[in-house]
């Protein structure tokens, strides 16, 4: 009986852990957008899209950086935002 309870307990912990660790994956785009907002930029659709590119495309931080700079974001701010977006 103890072995059955122990196995069920471990299974519950593993299942709960999988649910808990899956949640933070969406934070990167929000971190990028939030950073831009915090340093004084108005973040519209194009800037938010650049942040999404950083998160979801392989090598997307480089493209994100170029897109944000084309929108008038200072280089250091673009680099920081896109690094956050890619993490």
C-alpha cells in the first residue's frame, strides 16, 4: 500500500511540475515590449511584432534589433529589448 501511495505522490508532483514550468514561456515578448515602454517608447503594433520575431524565430533577435532601430529605437535599447524577447 505504501508503494502505491508513493508512486501516486510522485506522479502528482511530476504532473504538477510540468504544468508549472510550462507557464512562463509567453513572458519574453511581454518583457521586450515592457522594456521599451519603461525606457520611454510608445509601443505599437510594429514594435510588438519585432519583439514577437525575437521570441519565435531562430535568430530573431538580430531581425528584431534591425526592425526596432528602423522604427527609431536607439541601438542600445533595441539590443536590450530584443535580448529580452529572445530569452
